[in-house]
C-alpha cells in the first residue's frame, strides 16, 4: 500500500514536470527570443556547469538555509514552549510577538545589513527572522491545544516532567513546527535569493544575477532551476522528517 502511494506520487511529479516543460517549450516558440531559451538549451547549460562551481554555489545556499532554519527552530521552540506552558510568560511576550510579527521581514534587509554587514551573518539572520515568529506562534498554539487531561494521565502513572515533555509536549510542538517550516520554506528561499545578491561571490542568488548581467540566459535559467531543485529537496527533507517522527498522525 505504501509503495503504491509512493509510485503514484512519483508518477504525478513526472506528469507535472513533463507538462511544465511542454508549456515552457510552447512559450519559447511563441516568444522566439534569446531571453527565453528552450528547455533543452537550459538543460544543456546545466550539464556544462563545472562541478566545483556547482558545489560551491549550492553548498553556500544550503549552508545559509540550514543555519537560518536551525537558529529559528532553537529560539522559536524555546520561546514557544515558554509561552505555551506559562500563563505569565505568555502575557508578557504575547504583545511583543504580535507587534513585531506583522513587520515585513524583507523590508528589514537594509537594516540587518547596516548592523551586521554584507557577510554570512546578515544572510542567516534574515532567514531566521522569516521563520522565527511563525514558529513561536505555531509552537505556542500547538502546546496550548494539548488537553490538560493528557498530562493528568501521565501524572497518575508517575511520569516526571521530562517524560511529559518527551511524550506529549515535544510531539505536539514538532507537528506544528514541521507544518510551519513547510509553509515558510518558500519565503525563506526567496529571501535567501535577495540576500545573496549583495556581498558574496557564491550562492545560487549570486549565480543567477551574474548570468543575467552577462546576458547568459541559458545559465540564468539553469540557476533558477537549480535553485528550485534546492527548494524541492528541502521540502522532501521536511516530508521525510514528518514521515519519520509523526507516524502517529497516519
């Protein structure tokens, strides 16, 4: 049954991929301009990319995403747990979160770069800021939604705080964390693209803009496809974590 579901999922992905390439090719024929190369031309350009160049650009982008997500998870989980389990801390931090959450994080890019420079720190902080408040709110709400009777059952069988956290609080928080990351990942990758335009010589954002400035449209689209592939693989990683740790939801 599981293998059949996976096969159907793979077939759907292939069908969508073929459909997108057909639409792309039709658009290429209609536009008939070098700014929109054919799918085959772009795939050939991808094949011509040097291995070292590819590894460096993709590796830097992945490092920035993972570092930003990890920071957001650590801070978001700690603050969300505090707000979810403590009425006092929730009252103190709730106004702070709700006043700062609506601020468009991409608008903070110049401010972050002014304070932290154009290096890796500002890029990682921007990704962290995109995810942080969503994780805090999701974790807090997920923990508050856990019925108190669940903890009472564990108390009646002699479970300690650590056991309650491991068997009830953490699964409840992890579920909403994974859902939040899945939703926010696309925004985080978009922000990464903007941050990689400045102060760097490596990263998929830099590669795409460099190809655009050189009017090398096949390589530009190849970079976009590779950037999309990075996002797709990250989505699959989140799905894998969901499958591994959230078996109780199926």
